[in-house]
C-alpha cells in the first residue's frame, strides 16, 4: 500500500483511547527481546501500571540462526525473565515447565544450563501470554508494529511514538499510528557486526560470506562447500566450528578457524569471577570515572567474549576422535591472526589476506565460504531518537550518559524517563548484555517508575567488596530501588506518578531489612548523573552525592 494511502497517525486506532494524550501509557517499550520482555513480565505483576510494548517482527524470536542442536545458554536457568527478582512470578521458567507438564522430567534431568531452543520456547510462551494487545491492564505486546520515531511533546509533557503497523503476511506497511506515554524503554537489541574488510563480500551471491547470526539459514549451502573458514574467537564461532566439524567427512573436513585473539581461551567462570555480573559490581562500575570504565571494559573480554569450557572440550574430543580413524583431520585452528583485506577470486572463492601479530608475517588463504562469528554491536538510536537529540546529554566520547537507574540523561525540560536496556555497557559494565541481569534491571526500572514500591531489591549480592568503600554493597530497602525510599522519591523530577498504580498483584516477601538500612533515599533527576549515589564511607558520617545533596551513611556489619 503506498504511504499516501495509509491512515494518518494520531487516531486511537479503534482501541478506545488507549495511549492517547488524554490517557497515556505509563510506560511504552520499543522492541521485544528478552530484556523488554522481562520488563513486561514483571510489570504484569503491578496493578494499575499501564504499559505497551512494540516490536516490528510478527512474533517473538530469539537468535533463530544460532539454534544449533544441543547449544546451551551460558547462564543458569534461574537467569530467566523474572526469577532473580520475583521467584513466585507466573512467568518464571519453572512455571513454564509446569504449564508444559515437564517439571518432573526437568527435575530428574538435573540441568542447570538449558538449551537455547528451550529458552526461546520459554520466551515465546511468555510473549504469547502477555500479548493481550492494547486495552490490557499491563504488559500488552504489539508485534508487527514498527516504531519509527520517538519525540518529546513539551506541551503535553509526554513522549509521542509514531509507528507503522505491518501486514502480518507481506510485512508491508498497512497503517500508521501514534501513541503517547509518560516514559519509554528502549530495548531494540544489537546488530551483527561485519568487519570493514569483509563488508563488500557479505552480499556476494555466488560465495557464501555470512554472519553467524544467519548460520542455520545457510547451513546446507555451507556444508556443500569444499573449504570453509570460520572467523571469530567467541562462543558463536566455537559452536559453528564444532557443528561443521561434526558434519564433515573424516579426513576431508576442509575447515579453517581463525581468531584475532592470542588463544582459543575459555571464559572466566569461577564463582568469584561471576560476581562481576551482580548489582554490586554494576553500582561500583557506574561510580567510576569514565576513562577508568573504558579501560576496564577493554580488559574484561574473558568475562563475556571467550568460549565455554564444555564447548572447547567437545571440539578437542571430536578432533581427537578423528585421529583414531586414520590420521589428523583436515582442520586448521590458528589464533593471533587478523584479516587485513579480502577479495573475490573468480565467482566461487574468496581470498583472505592475513596478518599474524606475533610473527609479524602475512599470508593469503583461499576459501569457498566464510562464516563471520565477529560479534554484535549496539544498534544506533540516532534515527529513532533524532527528534530527541537536542535533549540528550553525552559523555566525552559522544555516547549518551545513562544514570544509575538506566535512564538516559536528558535535559531537565524532559520530565519523562527514557530507559535503555543493553545500550549501557559503557556506564554499567559487562553485565549490561547478560541475561542474568535482566530481571534486576527491570525491577530497578519499575521501582523508579513507582517511587520504590514495585519490588524488594536486594542489598548485598556479592562476597567481593569492589573498591575501598565499606558500604559499597548497600542494604535492602523493602519494596524500594537503589537509593529510593517511599512515595514518589524514585520518580523523575517533575513526574508526579500515576493515580492507577495500586501495588503488587501478589505479595512476595522480600528480605528482612537491616536495622541500619536507609529508609529515605535520594533520587537523581533524568537530567543529573547521580554518580555512585548512596555508597557509604568506612569512617562514618555522610556521603555527599554528585548533586550536592547529602544522604545518611549505609554501614557494613
């Protein structure tokens, strides 16, 4: 349908005034991946909170190109959408198993790490349960709705979201619409990254040069190639290499695995090492100077970019097994190599120009197919938020500043909150893309919206004390967010809340607060970076916050 024939935005679309400026949503989410789905699931437990979530895809789908048989999550099943905040939620993974009649089989399977396909099925079950559409009290998911722009309406003091409703069969534009919301959560995910040297070849029709995100879509074509090169040292590269190895004939594997890193290194998975994926470390990291945060991230690749021990062992086992069948396999694994340039050789091959960092030598490799397991990058918000750009406060590197409660720091004129999910690694650390932090981040966002009355957030979450301040870990505030007290303390400046919020649907007892806990916290406005906020000092007294306000000391036992 031509755009001129589409209905103009601004009407209620037959939904009885839902999301209009007279009756705006309290929260609108853009994108429905695991993180905004977690937010929708936990919001579903809050009476009176009016939410809606848009996604351009026709249905929920999580990395379909990497659903390799047997591939597991790298986090335990407790890192589902809700359990680490609300274990009794009807949207937990265990609730999914019970609804599927598989709770006892899972119990006897004794699996702490589930397969990716099962996690995807769980998320699809949650999305189907929440996709009540507009008019539902909370958590409505609108698939097939592409949000085109987010603007701030200063007169109405609301965000405007323009969207295109897509035809479920053709994917073409079917209608235009607009909704209004007091607050917005951006969860548009990441995009596959293709190195610059290989970008001209990525669309070559005669030679498969594909990103690992699309691996299963091209698997049969890849297996038919005479020689395949996998580039990348992370988990995806290892899983693709293992799958190809298992499905190539012994002695005629024709595989080459190249990595820029110095080794095929295992991921840091010690118990204390995993404490970098806790709210404690997130608070500590957020309070560090920008240059220190950037330097830390550059050194922490082994926490999230390396390979699972089990996958490395499976690769070695498969290679060893093949030596028992008549010699060494035709598989070359070379670390410390980067691709300088690349080009086509005729119509059926690619030539890679390689540099070896340690030897200082160069060579060329001809191959019939390339799989780029080169990771992902945060999707740019520039187009979606172009109208908000004058309001966005940025750091020295030009990145949006994000406060401790995951709010993008905006001009004080904008009284609504713009939350980000998985776009804050530069401010919140390595845990930003981790599934295990999803439920906690969602709870922090909801506590910020409700003035600290949504969920009881934990105080101390790690045995490690990050930094020299004894009060780094904080203390439990019943039903409140970090630094949030009661009433509207946790809300953005200028936002008086919403009359419809009536508390939790089901009461979940939180941890018993310490006698020394702070009961009235300090909250920063979206226009002010609160820094470390609420961290105690070992010598007693008060801690002066970034904005000049003082808060009581939170003492360690």
